C-alpha cells in the first residue's frame, strides 16, 4: 500500500510540475528603453542607418549601437539613449582598436525635454555626439528592400540596464521553462512621438531645432541559436527562422521563442510520469478494492440473527480471493508493459528523420 501511494503521489507531482514547465509562457512586455538619432535641421538630405546588435541572453546584455551615414558632406547628429537602454562601460567598437580610436563623447543629461506641439519629458538620457566624414552614397541596390548600405559609421557598445530576454520561471525562480520572450529597445523614434517628423525644439538638456531622420533600422543578434524557434513576433522578423528585424520609422520588436530540445526532454518526462501514474493508480485501486470488499468470513461473524446461522465454508472457497489478487497484479503489470512499449515507440518515432 505504501509503495502504491508513493508511486501515485510522486507521479502526480512530477506530471504537474513538468506539464506546468513545458506550457508556461512569460507575459509579453515592452522593453523600458529607447534610442534615437536627432540631427539639426540643416542636415536634411543625408542617408542614415541605425543598427542595434546584441546577444539578448543576459541580465545586462552587451549591446552595440551603430549609426551609419552617407552623403555629400560631413554628418553631425546626436544619438540619444534613454531608459534601460542606457549603457554602462561604454567603449568604441571594435574593442581591439579602442586604444587607437577616440573615446566616445558621451554626456549624461539629467532631464531631456523637447517641444513638439507640447512638452515631452524623457527624463535622464545619454547623449553621444556624432561627427562623421563625408561618404558618397552607393547606388540603390538592385534588389528592392535590401537592407544596409556603406557609409561612415560610429559604433559604441556597453551593458544595458535590463535584460532583452526573459524565460518562464518556476516557483521562486527555482527553474526555467523552454519558452522565452525577447523585447528590444524602441529604435529610431522617441517614446510617445511615433510618426512625428517635424522639428523638435530643445527645452531642457539640448537647445535649438532638431529633426528625426527617416533612418533605416536593423536589429539583430550576432549568435543565432539554432535550437530556438519563433512562435510569434511583432513586427514580423526579416527571416521567419531568425529573431532579426529591419524597417524604418521606429520599431521595438517583441518575440516569443521556444527552446525545442528542452521542450522535447520535458515532454519525455511527462510521458514517464504519466506511465508511473497509470501503474501506481492501478496498484492503489486494486489494493483499495481488496481492502474495501466484504469477505464471507467477516459477514458470517457479524451476523447476530439466530435464524440465519453461519454456514461453514470449506477452505477451498477462499482460494479464488488469492487468484483475484493475482489477476489484479497481472493486470497492473500488463498495463505497465503496454504503457512502456507505447512510450518507447513514441520516442523512437520522434527521433526518426
């Protein structure tokens, strides 16, 4: 009885825990940070590309921001970084040439306020001064919509203030599930002003008239995990199999991903605990049935009516009880064998190409 209770209880707990882990999905969220380029109104006409590249799996991911520009004259602008997209440990990129490259000119603005019909307060912001030499723009690519172009570039890198990817966690964060959500910073636009392409007036932090260029935007990760699949994404990624995006007019992508190998292992354990639950449940049901079923000897001893005297029953009449118990055990063993064979066939069919 104790063995049956242990097997049944352990199987129920294991089945519930592994099912919850396999199906747990973290909530969709928007990354609490942004980055955008503002240029003086006199810079209109240059072609600009804004790139965000990072490995998202970290509490403080190492991220690189790149501004590329081409045009007939030198390009001057400001890169603004706000919220949790602000960086610590800022350095020029590539790192091996950091000693030969000038240090990025980064200013910490306590409060950035811009006027665009009404004041917009963006709080504390990092400001990176951009000064790029003239770089003639190449002809338009033969393939429409092809991303990227050659130009003078400024790239900085550092550690963001919040993770880009969050996995589903078990109670008290003891374990993680195979499902995760990636949320990237808003790139190429100021929060609350999407679609605004007129002139912003600097009220605090910066002064003068500034415009947001109609920049191309690319968001990608250098190390593409081959064992992850994209369940859903907003907007649609450039490649359905890779969490990378390209577009314009500002974007902050959000994607739901699944670690396929981890999910397969969890599903195998769910089958194992289901088999254990079937075996333990059948054993426990058989034992409870035997314990609750009235026996002839107990019935005859409990009778107190003299009219119905107990009839002596030969010992051979008690032998079927033992056979019944044996049959129940045989049924439990047969059920266990059938479930194990079914699980083995399921696992074999999964691994066949």
